[in-house]
C-alpha cells in the first residue's frame, strides 16, 4: 500500500510502497498529465509532476532507498501455514521537498479535470460525474492526493491544516501559465531552514504558492523578459539558484 510520511527533519515527504504501488502511480501520473502538446498552458506545471515520475522510475530501477516493512508474518503463523517466509516486505521510497509536494498536490487537481474532460468532453465534477468517478487513473491520483493530505494533517495543527486546504483547493485550471521557477525559490528557501522553522513556515509556503504575490510577479517578469530576449519558452529559462548538495531530510 502506498504511504506518504513526513521526513524526520520536515524537509519534505517520503513516498513509499512496493514495486506494484510505484508502477501504478507512475503509470497513472503519466496518463493524467498527458503529452506535451495536450496542455500547452500547463507545460511548466506538467514538468514538475513528471519530476516525481522521474524519481519513481529511478526507485523502480534500484537507484533510490528501500525500506523494510513488517508484513504480519511471525513464527506461529508460519507453523500453522507449514511454510517459512520473510516477515518483512521490501518497499521502495523517494523523498520530495515539501513546497514541491504541495505544488504537485494542487497541480493534480487541474490534470484530473483535464483527463476527465478528455473522457467525457464536458466539465468535470468529481462529486457528481458518475461517468468518470471510477476511472482507474483518476482514482489512483485521488488516493495519492489523499495520502499526501493525510500526511500534511498529521504534520501541522488542525487550524493550520484547514487553512492550507482552503488555500490550495482553487478553481479550475488556476495553474495556467504558472511560472514554476518560483517553486525553486521556495524550495531552496525552505531547505535553508531548521526543523522548527520549517514547521512554522509550511503554511506560508502554501500561501506563497497560491497567492502569486509581489515576489512571484517580479520573478514572472524576469522569466518572461528572458524568454522573449532569447526566443525560448519560459520553461527553458533557469534562475541562478543552488540546491544544497546534501538535504537534511
């Protein structure tokens, strides 16, 4: 079963599960975000979701950490069943920085709507549209979002969680043309904090992502001007930022 838990020093979350869990999530994420030409105004956002896919794929290839998880087997059960087996399962795991995870959590709402529209050719309402409510890919994504939300709820106090949810659940397609380089700014800033400061600033990270305030607008202007000057798409422009070589997860 896929599980999302906060890392020890609150730098982000650990996503863990068996090989089947990771393969299912990987396939559903790829299907939900579609191809490059499907959502031209969400390309930067799509690439951030694919960043999670990148780590999932590398975990499946054996390039990330593994976790040993109790599977319920013990000596007495083995005797009754007349067999000897392992008492732990091997789970794959990846880490995702908290601001990045919050952004992907929100972005998946847009992509679920896009995917449902592709299936039904009409506006998608998760609560009432029976024609897509059991679509395999949407269900897998909603389960993943639910696990992230549960982890968030267990990390911050109740009022803070409610406030963050209200901020992050926005109207349809609000991430259109989002300048995702701003997410790098927040990621680097957040990683520079200690554990206690990270906890206090987690809701602020959600606020910064959703409000598109003065700092976001300034970075947006910088990115768009550079894209125009060099005749490139905004997604091709990078800010001069350095992520830490070793993250204090």
